[in-house]
């Protein structure tokens, strides 16, 4: 029997238990919402989307105030959105306003840039905000901006008050700009108002408006000026302005003031395109009040262009100057020929004629390679600077068609063709045409293992047309010339290894290449033909009369010689640290001589040049005893007890990183030249570099040129001092450069070792 009272009591206890469970669940919910959470990382603004992705927060403790929609985090707080990251000791984030208040060692990381401060606030939706006690560090150009209050006004813009800008890491920088108001645009400029340039904290220059380039892309602005003191020009100040026109073109305006000469204005336009398309042209002009030349209006126009045109390739070179002394008078600084010519060589693969060359050459060609031939259209213009030099013939237009050797069926015979047409003219003189047609047939074979045979026979038909009779020549307007040429060569190639074991990858290989060749090109009377081209007159100058006939020489007539000799190669085979096989040259040496079957050669002036039956012994050597040491020489020794006819010795010493080197070169040609050239570039200490170049000719016992330079380079500043002693002028140069500013837009006045590896030498002031 069930008791009603017991049932009622049980029912009441059950209801009470359910109420207790419900109350306990509510308490647990409220406790979890209003007290410290058990998680260390959570999403912010779960139901909202932001540009750049969701925001997440991580900290030692995170609490959420549901009533005020406020997140509070403490201890190693990090707020992250993709690559953006904010760290601080304390953070409060409003779910309603999306504003994060940060405090204590605040760091905002944006890619490689860092924005730090003591406290601030940021809108996580707009990604803007402000920071007190702030510092902005832009890594790519090592830019520091300090301010008591700095605002991030956009993804790439900042605004600061009472700001200081520098590239120095020290708390007391060597140099800085201070500005009452500063605006910073990444990939743009830092623009300051009411600015002071400070050295060691001391204001030395007031600038009502200062504009500094900020990031690594090319930016318009003034380059750092250079100062020099010259005996001829007086005080010289260069203040270039750089204009970044677009991503593929720029313009530099060179303003130069000479206290003794006047004002010079220059400009340089550069363009880069696809498929190695490039152009670089410059022009300088001044009305010189000091010059002793025939004209005071002095100028120099120069430059190069490479431009693909479909399947064609266009190349042009411009080099025009007002007078013979211009390049010597102004070969320094930004405007100098040496510096500019080296830049062209690196960018275009060709350079301008050297300073002492009195014939400047401008040219243009348009070429196309076909499967079996190359066709080229070209022009060539000469500017004569010395009145005593002969009048050269310009070429406009010219054309050439040259084929590759084509096999005649399955036979070892090959057919080739070299042909050209030129129209020649002088500014004041004779004009005319020359058509040259030169087919040849060659035989190539290998009669025995390690022995190669190569012979070539050609016929040359040349037709000249002149506008009047050739002096001392026939009166005809059309003058033909026929000749033939032949060459037969026999060579070998034998190799032997030394120190090679069955398991060793390190050994020497010696390769011996003996060779003998016969060359025959009949003489002709050069005075019967117009002197359009020096090659129309002969093939060898008097200063070269004792050299053997070598492969690659292209004489026109008067050659009957047998050339013999041998070449040696010694190679070192080893492995690098990655186990890859490497081969290094140790020694290359070639010795040759020619036996002539005629007693005279044709000089470039058309006259006969007597020579001995045997040429000089001609030796060429490159020796690499160490990776850091290069020895080279070219030596010509007479077999008739006349001693050395010519010699060229070179010694180059490099360090492991090719950042220090010494190069000594001596050139000797009997009765023509005796000259030594020395060049050295040394890192004396971490912050001190120096260079020396020296040239002297013993033939006239004259010093050619001496240049000394010293570079004092710290982390955020540097000074370049230079002295140049030339026969008619002495020059002192002084340049201050600031890493992160000037050289980001344009090369510094000196080329430091990392820019000069494998080049001819440093680009010095």
C-alpha cells in the first residue's frame, strides 16, 4: 500500500532538485561569462567580416564583459590578423567600436616594418590609430622615425609631431632631421615642415620644407651634392636632381657650378623595357669663360640604345663632343666619361672610346639572324677632333650579309659567304661606293684520332665607284679588284691526367694543342683604289710588323706565311662542399711564330713595310697559381738577337671575397710605348677604404694620371675624399653620402666592392 503523504514528499523533493539544477546551470553560465575564461586564444567579432581576414586574440588571461561588450586581456597579449600583429602587456577591445586600447611595450608589426610605443589605441576595422612615445622603423631602407605622438592614418601613411628622422641606430645619432610636423608615405616620401638638419644633435641647417625618399623604389628628389676644388675650374659644386618618371624611365638633371668657368647644365634620360630593351642618353652644355679652345660653347652628347623590333635587333651609339679638350676638362664626378662609360659597359655590353681618342664614333645598326645567315644594316659616323688626323670616311648606309658554313650534301665540304655594301662620304671630300662579295669553300676532317684538318679557299670580288678619279689611279669611275685567299691548318689535341686515382676526384689534366697553318693572300697595288677604309690598303700597321699571322686576323692582301706553334691548358678538377664537380684553369699558355715567304707587308697607309723572314716568337700566358692571384703576360721576342719587341705583364691580387685587389700592368712596345699602370682598392678597416690609380709612361718620362681616394664609411653616413693629379690639372673632391637616401636613387660617387665584383675596377670619383 502506497502512502499519499510519502508520494507528495517525494514529488516536492524532485521539483526542488530540478530547481537546484536549473539555478546551478544559470550560475555556471553567469560565472563563465563574467569571470576569467579557461581559454588562452579566441576569435574577436565572430559574426563580422573584415578586409584582411578575422582578428584573433591570445593572452595569459582574457575576460569578457557581456554587459559592456568589452574584452580585457593581460599578460603577453597578441592580436593578429594575417601578417599584422599587435603585442602589448594590457589590451582592451570594444566589440562595439572595434577600438583596441593597448598599453605597455606596444609593438605593431606590418610585414618588415615595426611601429612601437608605450601606449595607444587602434581601430581594428580601419587599421588606423595613434601611439604615444612612438618609434617607426622601416627596415628596407633602415629608416627610424621617433615622435612623442604618432598617428597611423592609413595602410601606408603616418603623421607625427615633433618628429626626428635618421638612418642611424644609436640613441644619439650622428645625423638626423627634426620636424615640427612630419608626414610619411610608404613607397613615397617623408615630408617635414619647420625642419632642422642636425649633426650630433646640434642644428646646423634650417629647412622650412624637407622632403626625403622613404622606401626602396626609385623616388624623385635631389641627390647628395658633391664638392671639388680644381686648379683649372676653381671650386666645383654638383647638385643633381633625380626624377622617377615611371617604373621604366627616369631623368637626372645635373646642375654644376664652376667658380672659374661658369654654369653647366646636363641631363640624362634612362629607359628600360622588355626583352633587354634599354636606352640611356645624356647631354651637357656650358658657355665656358675659362677655356682656351676655339669655342666657348662646349657640349657633349652621348648615349646608347638597344631595342628589339620584332625579329630584328636595333643598336645605337652616340658620341659627339664640341672640342678635343672637353672630355679631359670634365672627366670627373657625375658627368665624367670614365664613370659613364663603365656604366654603359655593364648595362649594354659596350662602352665609349677613351678620353685620349681624338676620333669619336657614333653608329647605328639593325640586324636579324636567319637560320643560315645574318643580315645587318648599319651607319657609322666619325667626328675628327684633331686637325692633323686624316679625314675618315663616314658610312651611311652600309649593309652586310654573312652566312654560316653550309654542308654540301654528305661531303666534308662547307660553303660560306661574306658580303657587304658601303656608301662612303667625307664632310668635305670624295664620296663613293664599295661592293664586296667573298664566297669561300672549306674542307674539315679528322684524318687521325686527336688530329683535325681545316682548309679554306675564297674568292673576293670588290667593286669601287668614285665620284671623281682616284689620285694617281685610273680615271675610271668603276674600279674592280679581284683576289683570292687560302688557308690550310692542321692541329691536334691530346690530354693526360696527373694524380688521378681510381677513387679520387682531385687531379690535374694537361691538354696539348699543336698547330700549323699556311695563309696566302696575294698583293695588289693599293694606290689604284680609293682609300675608303684602312682595310682597303693592307692588313698590318708598322708597329705590328713582327707579329705572327694568327687565327682571327683578316688581312686583305700581301700575306704569304706559315704559322706554327702550340697551346697548353692545365686544369684542376675538384669538388666543392656540396659534392659537385668543379674545374678551374691553372695555366693557359700559347707560343707561336710565322715564317714569311715575302720580304714586305702592306701597311695601313698602302706602303710596303719590310720585315724579317721570321716573325717574333709570340707568347701568351694566363697563370692562376691561387684563386686570389692572377698572372698574365704577352711577350714578343725577336729571333735576330734584337731582344724584346713587345711585352705586356699583368699581376692581379684579390682577397677571398674579391673586395680587395691590386692590379699592376706594364706595357712595352719597342720605339713606341713604355708604360706602367697600377690600380689598388683596399678595405683597410671595417669603416675605412682606399683606392689608388697611377699611370706613367717611360717613353717620354711623363706622369699620365694619379688618383688617390679615401672612404670613411659608418653605418649611417660616410665621406669620400679624392685627389686627382693630371698633367694639366689637379682636382680635390669631397662628398658626403647617407646610406638609405642618395644611393637608393642613384649610384654613389664611388662603387663599393659589392658592386664592382668581376668588373674592370671600382667606379671612383
